[in-house]
C-alpha cells in the first residue's frame, strides 16, 4: 500500500508551518504527503487548501496544523508550552532527507541503548514492552540520556505520540534532586513532504533559562543536528540535507 494514501496516515494532524513565519516571509504554499497545500493568510487565521478545497485547520504550539483526512480529535496537547515563565526556543523548521520514523530514531539516540533500541526495533519492542500512558502514547524512560553540552546521565522520558512526533522531558542538570517536579521539554513534530523528505518542526521549552545555558543550547544543538534549509514556498530553499550528513 502507498503510505501516502493510507487512511491512518491521512487521518493524522500535521504541522505545516509557523503562522509567524508564514506571514513574515509571505509563504503561499507548502507540501504534505505528496500534495501541494495552498496557504491563504487572513487577518486572524491561516487557511490551508488543496485545489480550492479548504482543509481542517487549527493553531496550537506555535504551529498551523491541518489534515487530509478525518482525525478522531485535536492534535496532541502540550500544556507546558503555555507556561508563562518558560522560555521556548525554536530549534528547527527545515527539510531533511529522511522519513519521520528515521528522524525520531535519531532523536531517541540521546536515550540509553536498551530503551531506544527497543522502540526502533520491532523484534525488541515486543520483548521490551515499553509502557503507555492514559492517552495511549508510548513511554520510553532513561536514567542516563546524553544532552551534549547541557550534560550527560540526565533523567529523561520520551512520549512517542505517533511515527511522526515525540516529546522528550528531562530534568535540567543544574536542578538538584527533589526540585525536579518541573521538567524542560523538547518536542519534535514532522511534516512529511513525500516518502523521502520531511520538514522537522522542533522546539525546546526551558524553565529558568540562564544566558549561559541559552548559549550552550544554540551552540551545542544537543538534541538533533538539524540544519535549517529554508521553507517550501515563498523564498528560495537549498536541497535538504540527508540524515547521514548530520553531525
């Protein structure tokens, strides 16, 4: 079966860009699952359509979301995103020559080998049996995730929402034990352009962000080494980097 025409794939919600970027750069179209999506900018909202047919749309988490099918509910919520004392940093919004599952696999490499390997290997997944939360999301926990310059051996939990999206939460290394009830998060939401290229919308939400840690995040890019390669419509883009080209 063509994955781009599978009912489960079509019925999912996907981000198609930031409303701020769409307005700022005059983006008039993008692509999703092999189709061109036209983006009409209105005063208070952005309307996606295909060949003049309006698509369902919602805005949340700083992104415009649409679907080609009939989802059972709204996109996955992330309440922490709206906390007023949390700093949200855009990490990436560019195309990569890879599929959504491949990008999530690469993201999960910061976790310890057993849990991450179980998630990306069908044979090991059955034996490892990671738990699921009340919403059915797969949970993968690690006590020794590697966050690059932000530290190693950090307690981390990954909520895998679908083959195209995941949210990682972790205790900031500078926070002493017993004071980690609030965790930083890193979210990855994929926009599959076709069967080989994906636009990755990734951002981090940091509690008590200091200038030095902000510099480390920007310099070290500890989560995924995604290089921004422009947007799909409205301005020039360079060819998307391959997953294997990333450091």
